[in-house]
C-alpha cells in the first residue's frame, strides 16, 4: 500500500513539474524569442532542461513523460509558427524529438536503477530500525528484570551461586525434567512449603505435579484460563499474588472472585510469542517470605525455565525431523512410511515391483536391556550387509516389531530369496533363539505389490502386518 501511494505521488509530481516547466519555457520563447520557434538556433536547446531534469530526478517514467511532452511542445511550436511545411523543408529538425525521447529514456533508465536501489535500502533500513527497536525493548525488559532482582539480592554474596544453580537445574533438553525442576527451585530458593505446577493443555491448565500437599486437601486439578489466580496469571502473562488482591493493585478489575484453591502466588512460564507452558503455583509460604524479592526470584526461575523449554522444544523439533537414528544408523519409522508412500505411487504409475518385510520378534523385548541392545546391533549389522544402498531399513512401529524393511524394485520371489538369506545368516550366528520362540522364518512377513488387491500404500503396509 505504501509503495503504491509513493508511486502515485511521484507520478503526480513529475507530471505537474513537467507541465509547469514546459509552460515557463514556452512563455519565455514567445515573449523573449518570438522569431525563434522552439528556441531555434539556440544551443543547447533550453528544452533539454526539462528532459534531463525529469529523467535525472524521477527515472524512466518521468524521463519518458517529459521527453514525449517536450517533443510535442517542440513540434507544436514549429507547426504554430510555420506549419507542416517547415518539416518538409528541413526534416533534420525532427532530430530534437528523437534525441529528447532517446536521451530521456536512457538517463531515466539509469536513474531508475538507482531509485530502486535507494527504495530497497530505505526499506532495509526501516526493517533494521524496527528490528533494533524490538531488540531494544527486549533488552529493556531484561534490564528491568535484572534491576528488580538486583535491588534485593545485591547484598547477598551467594547471588551468582544461586543463579548458576538455578540455571544448572533447568538446563535440560527434556521438558518433563524442566517442569519437575521448577518445583525444586521454588522449594529451595523461594522457600515454598507447598507448591504445584499446572501445565497448559489447550485452553486449560491441568495439574502436572505438586509437593507438600496433604491428602485431605481438595484443590482443583484443572483451571480454565482467567479463572482463579492460576488461570489469571496465565491470562495476564505475569505474576499474580494475594497481595495484589489485598492491596488492590489491579484497579481495572475485581480480583476477589479469583481466590480459588488456596493459592497465594501464581507465576506463568511464558516462552516465545507469549506461549504459556504452564503456571507455577505456591500454595503455602511463610507470611514474611511473601515479599517483592520472593516474587521476583520466582519470576526469574520461570523466565529461565521458559528459555530452557524454548531450547528443548526447538531441539525436539529438529530431532523429530531427522530421518535416521544416531545409535543404529537406521531410518526412523516416519521416514519409512513416507518413503513407502512414494515408492507405492511410483510402483502404481510404472508397474515397478515393490516388496516389504516386517520382523516380528516377541522374544527380543523380553531380554534384559543391555543384551537386547547387543542382539539388535548384531542383527542390524547382518541385515545391512545384505541390503542395497537404496533399500530402507527402519525402526518398527511396535516393541515386538522392532524392524521393518522396504525393498524397492524387488519382486515377491526376489524378496523371498532375501528373506531366506537373512534367516540363514542370522542362524549362522545363533541369534534366532533370542528373537523368536519358534522357526525364525515364521517371524518375518513378506508382502509384494499386487495391483488387484492393493489400491493404496495403506493396503500394501497392512499386507505386511503394519497397522496404520
């Protein structure tokens, strides 16, 4: 919208300036040089002023408009003073309109390049200024939090140690571990005797974990956003305490109706884009401990927890997008599904053979964890030795189906041969007794593409025993 307005204004400006300039020159020509139509014989011709000025100022469009209007005025002068016969007698006069348009276009084109570059740089500067303002606001927020924290703890020599310990406890890539450590931090650094954490679940907050509660307590297990001090903290994105109600700090609304569940302090854990991970709630704390310093300490804990959760979620998102397991160098199940879809479509379109195997080994999951890992590594090594580079060996969907295999361009008989060789080689290493209670070949299911019975990748995978 802004670019459009700028273009309209530019068009209006160079149209007005061109007409005004031509009118002034025409008036000068008529008044001071009446015997020289279009400044005939004056070099350089004054009309060049309009062409060059508009092209240099407004670029291609301004230059073309100015040169065309100047050419019309130029020709009109001669037609007015001498008629069309002037051009019959001296066609060379037409060189002026030709060069007006040519030079106006060339200079305008060069100027347009600089105008576009200038507009781009202007927008870039505005974007950087906006980014700088946002960063400055974030810096101000951090400075304000730091200032509020420093007011009370500056006299305590263990401040840095406490912060380091809080950061160390919350430094994890497991969200559940972070949620649990929030409570331990409130217990140790806020002196909370009873504390709980309510985790966000859609538009509600559900009790995740608590400590110090007595069995006879009947506190709510769930809060809606905006209900109770806990829900209100999530809605307002800032700490809320009983002191706010007693001192009536929030004059815009009555908070007395939010005294639900015996909560005395609720602090939200807010991440990027105001995402509320949950609310830390203190149900019991010594009265003299409920100070601004305590509230700020709790806020720092929740802010550090939010930063740790942002990192943990980003890590989990990246990890989920990986297609291979680091431990065994085999593909993940979600990649197996997507690859099966691709290969099935290719198979349907070009009638290329396609097969898959599912390894259902119930005995494997009964082994101790260390032994199960060693057997799995050995089997995977054997399988990879029999596979082609483009075959997909992946983690299975269930515990008793630890592995699945996709064999592109492989017919049913060929897949059966592969199965036979796998069974023989596993048998050579005497690993079958760890995998199956009976014959090993009975635990390996093979399915091949059948155009008559399989209309989708789901049909193909269900034929091998994979339920979607």
